[in-house]
């Protein structure tokens, strides 16, 4: 186990070749409440600073059609974002409004940037691995993850969240996501260096 800065990680990513058309697709995966979104946003800022071009962050949660679409949203993501990026074209998508239980505008544009970060549960699933330039698995203790998720989304989601967590645990066990990741990051940090396991 060692530590690395976000800028250092950004340089490692930029040294690797694109695998999704001319885009370096970086997956930030992990269980709910682990800190994926915060990590992805900080990494995007570092890639933008180091590379000189903005690195958009695409959130898998924006493609979910409610709690029951935990695994089956991928076709929507592929059609609207990944397929255009393969061809060097920009993607775009609506985002899911959890309060209204439906997709809503405005459209979110995803440029065919040198680096695009795909953040969220199952972002590094087996089907996309051949096209990933880099994959990161963010983890934290179950207790911390649960408290973070309930603080963020409210205690009313607890039954849905517990069902979600059981399904994500089964997925990670079958998919071997953490074992196949380039980095496993421990999502308990306070300043710039991140604690990680190198792969």
C-alpha cells in the first residue's frame, strides 16, 4: 500500500493510449457510499490541469431508470455516450430525476475529449474492460458507506439501498471488478494524496 497524488495519477493516465476511439475512458467503480463521485471529480480536475483539456465526468446514476435498473441501464449508456465516442463524435444524454421518477432535460453534452471519466456502480464491468484505458475501484468500510449514503439520500431510501447493496455485492463477486482494476483506492482521505493498492 502506498500513496499518490491526483496529479501523479493523472499523468499515469495520460501516458496510456486511448482504447475507446481516440478517448482514454477511465472507470471509477465501487460500492455505494465509497466516495466514487468525489474521487472522480478530483481526478477530473487533476487531468484537466495536467493535460490542459477538460475531462468530463459521466455518472452511471444518470442512466438508471429507477432502483430496478441497477444492471440493465448499460444499453442506454452505450447508445447515447460510448458508441458516439468510439467514432470520435460527442455523446449526449438526459439525466434521471429521482424525485420525478423519469428522465429530464436539459441534455448533458459529452465531448469526445482525450480523457472521459465514467463514474458509478459497474462502470468497470467486464463488457467495457477491453476499451478502458484505466480502471479504479473505490472502497470503504460497510459502516462508513452506509452512513454516507443515508446522509446523502435520506433514511427513507434505506430499504432500497440495502437491496441495492446485496445485488452489488453479488455483482462484484462474479465480475471480479476489484481484482481486475488498475488501482484499488481507499475512499477515506482528507487531503490530496490518495491511499491505494497498486495493480
